[in-house]
């Protein structure tokens, strides 16, 4: 296995290459799968034809299963067994969120065992953030499905960059399989994953609010106190406080982020505690 200094050097070089390509508009970022792209195109129309959407969806059994499960959940456990009534039950906005979530999950998969494990933690954190963001939206006045997508995708640049680095490994054969342990992987992506996440959101034509939330999860925007980006920043801190952190955290800093976020959104401590209750079970239901 390469020495750590060599790995750091390679990670630094890859980071420079990716940043340069981003700045020059030459970086090719993942597109949503064909089925997802077709569904999103249909859903752009406010009066889309349900049968056309059904025809696009039904060739992907996993996505269909997710939609039926979501529709059954919306009917309090009463099973919905056909796609068209499931679409009507869920509604177009929630359906769009579900379809994008399905596409996003594919980006977190990796053939490398260590990176796959690290991506799984990021996916669980992202789902926790998305669920909390949708809940918090009800108190801030922001649009719930937009907040869900923004929370789900706020760290999407991490697995995308990991995939790029693994592709470089396969192409150039300069390192052995498994060279990217979690510590080095985290270090390599820390300074760049936001830009890549924004590039993904832009290529997928997601809402500007989603892109803004991806761009920066660290500082609240006092000019848009109840906006989706602030909702995601608070949700991000809460997810970490509830155990969905992907790296070492300073709890006092997280508590401070929660306190400022509560003030920004006007949410009291009792509401925060209620939203956090049962979060682990809710996340498990989504990721399993």
C-alpha cells in the first residue's frame, strides 16, 4: 500500500484537477438515471398525464415499490396496490422528492468496501437531515418538499467525489485497491465536495433553494431567516446531535448551531425534542 504522504499528494492532485475542471465548466457530473430523468421531465408540467408517468415509472420495479410504500404510508397503512392511485395519493411535489431521492441514493453506492461503508454513514446522516428539514419547514414557512430534497442532497458531493477518485484509481492503476481509508478519504473531499454538490444540483435542474442549502451548511443567513437553507442548517446540526455524524464533532459547537437555528426559525426546545424523538427508527425505515 502506498505511504500516507503519497496518498495525500495524489488526493491533493485530484482535488486540483476537479476544481480546475469545475471552474472551466469541463467537469462531467452524474446525471439521474434514464427513468428518473424522464419522470422529472413529465412532472415539470402542472397538468401532466398520469398514464404517461405510470408508463415511465413501471419499468423500474424498485422505484415502483418505493412509491407504493409511500402511498400506503400516507393512507395510514392501508395498502395502495396500483401505481396511478399511488401517484394521486402522494401528489406531484412529494413524488418528485421521492424520485430524486431514489436517484441520489445510487450516487452513494461504491464497489470499494471502505468507501461504501463511509457513504452509508453519509446517506444515513442525509436522510436524518432530510426528515428533520421537512418537519422544521412546517414551523418556518418554507416548502416542505424543497427542504427535504435540500437536506437529502446537502452532502451529495462527497460520494460523487469518492467515485471520481476511485475511477481514477482504476484508470491509472497508480494505487492498490482499498488505498483510500476513511481518514484520507474525508481529508481529500473536505474542501471541494460543496462545489461538486452544487454542480450536481445544477445539472439536475433542482430548485435554487436546494442549491443554496448544498452550497453552505455552516453559517445561517439572517436575510432569509425562515428559508430552506436555514432549515437545512438547523436540521444538519440536529441530525449530528442525534448521533448521525459522519466525523468527530464538538458537541458545544453543535449545540450553538441548534440554539442559533431555533432563534432564526422561531422553534422552541419542546418542538425540537419532539421532532428528534424516534429519529433513528424513521431513518432506519428509509435506508433499509
